[in-house]
C-alpha cells in the first residue's frame, strides 16, 4: 500500500466516525423541530404576553409592555385565590378517593381467579372516554328535570322533588368530583394491580407462617410494596386534575356564581370570554407552580417509598 493510500484511509476513518456521531441527531431532528414549533415557541410567546396588556380584540396591545402589573393584579385578585384554593381542595379529595377506590378494585380483581382478564379490560373503559363526553354524560345524569338520578330517586320514593345537583353550590362540586373520580379511578386500579402482580410471594407466606393476620400482612407488607405504584399514579393524576377544565366547563361552566370554578376555567374565562390574554397567561404560569409543587411532593414520596422497600435511590 502506497503512502497516498494510507493517507486517504486515515482521512476516511474520521469522516465515518463523524457520520456515526451525527446520525442520532439527524434521526431526532424531526421530533426536535416539532417540539420547537409546537411546544417551545408557544410557551415563549405566552410567557412574553404575560408581561403585556395583550387583549384579543386589540392586536396592537401585544406590544404594550406592562411589566409585572398582571402578576400584581393576580396577587390582589380574590377570585383567583378562591379558584386556586378550590383547585387544591378538588385535587386533594379526588386523588385520595381515587387511590382508595382504585386500591379496593385492584385487591378484589387480584383475588378473582375466573374472568380476571375480562374485568381488567372493562376496568379500562372509563379511561377511553373523552372528558368532554364524560361531562355531557354526567350533566344529563344529574339534570334537575330529565336526569336519570332524580327520576330514579323519585320513583323509589327516596326524594319528593328534583334535587338541584348542578345548581346547588355544594352538590355541584360533588357532582363534578363524582364524574372525575368515575373517569380516572381506573388509572390507580391498573397501576396498583400491576404492583400486586409484581409482588413477591415469599414475604407474604413468611408473614402467615409467623402468625400475622390478614390486616397485618396488608398493612406492613402489601401496602408498603404498592406505595411506589400509588405515587406514580398520583403524579400522573395530579397533573391532570390541576389543569381540569373539560368536565367543569361542560357540567357547570364554573357556576353557580363561580362556586365550582377551578383555575383553568377561570383562566379560560379571563383569556377568551373577557379577551384579557395577557392576564390569563400570567395566571397560567402561576398555576404551573401548583402542578410543579404536587409533582415534586409525590416524587419525593416515591423516592422515600422505594428506600423503605430497599429499592434504588
């Protein structure tokens, strides 16, 4: 081999190495471009408008810089903080009830030996429905005049008149919670059932040999093993519930008198109904802090549960 051939071979190797290094980036470039245009640019635009007096009906206000005035107004807005507190309460009640119901369903299905696959499939049905469809479904179930629930209660003699489920300030929130829990309990049930399937049998058999009753086995072995799965489900659901909009808007529209208005229904009303998009975007960025706080909390609890069970950090 001549010296020229050796030199050309030496030049080819670095080129091939550079091509191999660039191949992953070239393959990922379409996804990166989609994320850039669909996610990053709208986020940057909405963040910019949160510092402006932007109104949808006045495009020229897009360049009206107001600094932190939108955020200052929010901190002094009683309606915002009422919706914020209502969202936290809604999220807390929904997550706890979904966890308890999902745990009960998972334990029951785990004990069934016949038809378990069919039950697991049926358990996923509520997740497949759109939140808007679920909202309309329960709006007609809880309707004062033609609702199935009121008609059933009156037919059974349990109620003398129509109960204003979607008009009363307390019953309206209960109705929304019922719809939300019906739709999303299966998330907890599926993940907790997966945890039950993955649970080793040796600790359970050893506990029974040592004389532990079923409650002690569940309290000290089964439940701690399932908690990492529960915290994963809570992390996923906290993000969904914190930005709940569809069901609330369809069922009550935030009424009566704003008693069921959550953060994202308030943001939509301010941004689209009142056309104050700058202030609505400022509200949205503050509400993101709520989602981050719950995600961080459940993530720390997940790590603690894994350490308790002897898992990796």
